[in-house]
C-alpha cells in the first residue's frame, strides 16, 4: 500500500461527505453485509457513516472505518443514486 493510494482514498471520501452510499462489509467466512448510509465526517485516519436500516426498523448506527479498509477491500462503497 502506497501513501498516494491512501491520500486518494481519503480525498475521495472527504469529497463525498453528505452523500448516500451502499456498503458491502466483508465479515469473513463468505459473510457479506449490505447496508446503506450517509458519510458523516472524514478525519485524518478514519471516516464515519450513519447507517439507517429502514426495512428492519433498527435505530440508526454511527459506524467508523479506516481508509485502509477500502484499500484492502474489507469494505466496498458505492454512491447511491437517489
């Protein structure tokens, strides 16, 4: 992993603050969670996403991820078209 990759991912996430995204979370052993949320904040090492499960009627959760999670493909994000 190069520093330029890290900086590119961090800049992309920071630019997308406030945008709705679809997350695919790799939970290991072929388990993948798919959730939707809004990117809340981008910090130097991590970023936060407010996930709201509308169908399951669960309360909203604030999740945090590191930029290396994207680089190592632990999570995959895609902008939603609302």
